[in-house]
């Protein structure tokens, strides 16, 4: 017998037991077994499982061309997701909704029951923009229009709120790559900005166009700095200077790095919602999944006997290992995410069936059990490899080109498929090698 492989198997079982404790501490506590605090980390559950907060924002697109509405909303969604992720909430569900002429953003935050905390998480995100000066004729015309509107009983707010001296440009916080704290020659705090490649091109055009003219920097619709452009700046670097205290400058840098909004937003609805499933439904799903899993194990044992029994042990290890990864990262378990995990369990079983069917064909040729099993693994590997790689590629595509809900499905599916390759092709194979060493 190969004692080295036997020691590896013992190590696998020890690790599996520890991981089992990691993913199921509550059941042990009920039995009076106290565990270190490290094991008390809960699973990250989605809004549809654990409940949370739903916020509805309306975007102010008055200063953006109609043709750019969709791209501006996409940028807004990306920034909000980055801001929430920075705050420690994983896989927020952020959706764009168009109702008539109104563009809205729906934000779902799983596990955040405090509405004020959720509002603060998003509301502190600043809206950064650069504005160029208007001509005297433009400014005069706007001021005259505003004077006429102010005399009406119901003035046009779009005209009244228009800045008569500076006009909107396409350069906003959407293109900001990073912000850094610095100090000027008088040791006063300043904020250095670096835009991404696209933002650098826009900034270069703006500075070239406005040499000798002021270029105003607005934060949350308030001018915080109005520097005069001395020359074209192709590097994409800008500077915000003003009467900042050091704490104010540090806070502004933090807020800008967390994400500057491409358009202003207004909160129009807020509510705390309960779980779609509820505790009772979760228990039913758990029982159903456990029953299905047991039936699968019984099928493997009845059809394939000892190899089926060993693959069942391997499958149990697979489930514990995968759930440990979900908990450790953590992966947010939504309904879609749970579905992806269940699908990956089926694929893990499928790999074992493919291996054993090929092994049975080799046994019919009167080959020894050990050689038949090795040949079964070798013949099955190309099909298992190609099918699993194709699934992982599909999951990656789903993650990068879909919404947060589908991302949960793709993440659990990809992790599950990756772990199933390890358990089917290494752990099950190791068990069978030790078993078939002696007659």
C-alpha cells in the first residue's frame, strides 16, 4: 500500500472536518460545543434571501445631450456599485429604469436594514464636473430669460437653475482615475486629480480651447475652484485648490476616490424590505437540497458500488469545500447564486459518471481494476476538460456583461465547476488508487 497517498487522504479528511465546522457553527453551538470566534463568520445572503433596503433615485440629466443619456446612466450605475462595494456590501443590485422621460436608478442593498445608513453610503458620493466660461452674449441672454421667468407664477426651473456664467462640458467625475492629497508652495492642502485615458483626451481639448480663460471645477453643483488655464494640458492631470483645512482635503480625496458621480441624483423613494424567501422557505429549500443530494449519493452507490461510494465521499468533500469558499470570500448567496451552486453539483456528479462508464468498458476487456480505472480517467479527461472550461467561459461572460443578479449565478457556477474538477480528477482518483493498490 502507498502510505504517502494514505497520509494525503487523512489530511484531506482533517481539512474537510475543519471546513465543515467553519460552514456550520450554529448547529454545533446548539450542542454545547464552543468554537473560536473566527468560525462565527456568517454567510453573505442576498436581498431576496435576507431582506435589506431598496432605494430609488432619479437622475438629473438636464445638462446632458439626449443621445448621451444611456451612457451617462451606465456610468452612474458603475460608480454607485463601486461606492457600495467600497463600503463592504458585496454584490449590490443596481438597475437602470426608464419611466417615460424619467431615468431612475434602483439600488438594492442586502442585509442593510438601516435606511439612513444606506442613504449615507450612496448620498456622500460627490458629483464632480468641469465647466467652461460662457461668452458675454450667452450670459446676457440667459440672465434676461431668468428675469422673465422669475416674473411668472410657474417659472421654468430648468431656465431658473441654469448657470449664466459657466456651461457644462463633457468632463465629469466619470473619467476620474484617482485623487491624491498634496500641498502647494505655501503648504496649503490641494487635491491632485488624474483622469483616465478618455478623460485625459477630453481635458486636453478643454485646456487647449480655453487657454487664458477660467475653467471652473464644481463639486455637487458648487464651484470649489476656478483656475485660469495657462496652456494645454495633455497629461490628464488637474488640481483643486481652495481654502481647505487638512481634514476637509483628506475627506474630499477619500470621497472622490470612492467614486464621483457622472450626473446628479435625487432620492425619491426608500423602503426596508423583508426576505422574499423567509426563514421557513429557506428551511424547505435546505431540506429539499439535502434530500436530492442523498438520492444522488444512493444512485452512485447502487449503480457503481465501491467506486460510487468513493465518489460520494468525494462529492461530500466538494460541497463542503465549495461552501467554505462562498463563506470565506464572501460570495453573496442570492436565489440565482444558489441555483448556480446546485447546477455545479450536478456537473460534479456528471464527471464521475463519465469516468466510471469508461472504466466499465475497460473492465469488459478483462483489464485489471486499477488499470481500468486509470484508463477511465484518461479517456474521460478531454470531455470533462472541454465541457467545464466552456462552462467557466460562459460564467465569465455572464459576469462581465450582465446585471448584479446574474453575476451571483455566474460566480457560484464558476467556483463550483472549478472545485468539481479538483475533487473529481484528484480526490476521487486518489481514493481509487489507494483502494486498487492491493487485490
